[in-house]
């Protein structure tokens, strides 16, 4: 088992702002290129491959967890072992006032058996599901996939047996604050769910600009009195749907079975979590 003392979480919260600065620094003249070259290998291809799971009440009965959230539940049930990190590093670092810092990441797979119980709870399937539902009810956005750096952070040997499920808030999450600054190769590792799209009712849309401000990829712009979305930049996180004051945006899923098959198939080529 890894050795990560309880103070490790406090240490991470202190140094975590470096991640925000590093992402933004990639846009700096001259030095930004060198920072990009150092970051890309770690945050691209098989070292980082993640997708946001859009979940909101408009997709189902209020209080329920609509599809494609069920795919997260499925992976939790199928995982060989699971832990819940005691504190969210991003929210801890920013002293978040909008969401509980105690809703930490869920990690799945055989590798989680190596994680020190001083920083994480080794939990049952039911406990992990309850934690997931609490995160969704709190308005957090699930993010799931292969995050190589988590092996180092949590002290797990990199054998491809660690699956990360983060519960992200727009106010604190490193990627949801810095995604638009990342180099193109790293941005490509933020994979939108295939078959999922964000649709806008132009009659209901008041062009208020709330979704523009909230889009972490800068995929939404106001042109005259109309909202225009760049489908190539959109990562289908569903944040724009959640914050729209006029309910003008909605999530559309063509074939849910195809969405689930693509996501699980892609993840299982990178991580053995069963």
C-alpha cells in the first residue's frame, strides 16, 4: 500500500494553484511554448483521456439521475474496488463556498487497493453510488476517464488499473477554469460524448450571455442578438444547459446505447477497472 499521510491532502491544496498557472502560462510569448512541450506528453493520448457526463434535471425527473449518468453507476458496480478521496483538491485550494469540499473524487479499479486509507475511504458499491448521487444533487459535473498523473498523486503503481471519476465545479476545477488555455493536443484529450449535442431554442433564448460566460472552452459566443455555438470546441459538459435562466438549451441524445458503448469501450482500452 502507498504511503500518503493525512497532511498530504493539505499539501496538495497548497501547491494545486500551480496547475492553473501552468495551463494559462502555455499562452505566454516564448516561454509558453516550452511549458506546452513539457505538459503535452502527460496530458494527451493514453496519459489523459476524459469525458464530462452531462447530467441535469431537464433530462429526466427532478431528483433522479438521468442517462448518461447511468454509465457512471454501471462502472461503479462493475469495479473490482473503489475509494473516495476525503477532500476535493480543487475546491480545497480555492476554499470553495459553492460546493462541499468533502465531495472528493471516486477512484475505481484494482489500483485503488494501494491508496492509503488516511486520505481516502475504501467503500462498498452502495457507498460509492450514494456519493455519486450526492455529487449530482449538488450540481457537480461528473468527469470520467484515464488520468495518468493520479497514479503519482495517490501513490498507485501505473499498471492501467486506476479509473478516475471526478465531480467538478465550474468555480474551482482546474480544467473547467483552464481548458481553453491548453495546447491543442491536450484539448483533444477532453473527449465529448459522441451522439450527444447541445440544442438551443432560439425563440426561448434571450441572448443574456450567461452561457457564454460559463463555457469553459469558449465554445459559445454572442453574435448580434443570437447565441452561436462552436461544435468543434464544445465538450458536452452540459453546463450551459444547467445555468440557462430561460431553459433555452437542452441536451439531446440520439442513441443512448451507442453513447454508452463508445464511452465504456474507449475507457476499457485504457483502464482495466473491473
